[in-house]
């Protein structure tokens, strides 16, 4: 698989191991990029710490439309991130 922005199998695995702590649910019980208790969803773990997108509440297609700068840092293209989000949620 080809990754974007310098990501490799190793860096993706390290990011998952470091940041994924289980389902990240907001107060409404919906998956969130970042919860108040610090959990991050499967896509949220790749959003840079402190980025405004961490508090965004729509799917990854809307996320990348609003925060186009994330296209330069995330490891997967929009289609793959959408699939990740779909299967994770």
C-alpha cells in the first residue's frame, strides 16, 4: 500500500499504538476525532495535536473539505480515510 506525506507502515503502527485507546465517543454517543477525556478515533489519531479539526463533528469528507491543510499531513487519501472511518464507526 502506498502512504502519503512520508508515512510508512512503521510510523502508522507507532501512531496507532501510542494514540488509539478504544472507541472515542462524544456526549451524544457518536464517534469523535477527540473526546474530552483525550480519546481519539481511528482517523483522529492522525490529526496533529492541537489542530482545530480535532473538535470537528462531521465525517472525514467534510473534515478534509474544511481543513484542506490536513491533506498535507495525513497518511491516507480521502477515500481510504473514509473507509477507515466507515469500518471503525
